[in-house]
C-alpha cells in the first residue's frame, strides 16, 4: 500500500511538471527532444535557435537539457545568457523531471511516463 501511495505522489509531481512545461517557454538541446516533447503536448525550442535569436523571451523559461556533460554545459550557457537579459530561468524543474523518470536524456521520457500513467 505504501508503494502505491508513493507512486501516486510521484505521478502528481510529474503531472505538475508537465503542466509547468506546457505553460512555459521550454528550451531543449535538439530537434529529437522537440519531437519527443511534442508527443506530450509540449512546445519547445532548441538551444541553438534561442541563442541565435535577436530578442530573448520575456516569459519564464524552463531549461530541459540532457543530464550529460554536453547538456549541462548548454544549460549553463543558456541560463547565463537569459539571466543577463533579465529573463526568469528555471533549470531545477527540468533536472528533477529527468531524475524522477530515471533517465538522463529528454528523448527517454516517453516510456517511463507511459508506464507511470498506466497505473
């Protein structure tokens, strides 16, 4: 019984994170990540397109990068660039999301989410 309550709690947290992503400007590493998130109803933008953009977004930005060395480096660069333009940045939600789903890659979130919501 305790295990079921724990999973339900985890499910509610993931649902809240998905809502946050759906209501925010999300930055990911590449097109494969965009395609993965699109399947969850989340609109995202690549790191490259945002960094090349003339104007930075003014709404809250959630950075959802892979938890590997390259992803962490890009997350830090994006965060610094956005913060210098006074854009509110959230790097915590993306990291927590991947950790809660036991994956280090954005492309790897679909299977754990499907499994979690089959309960």
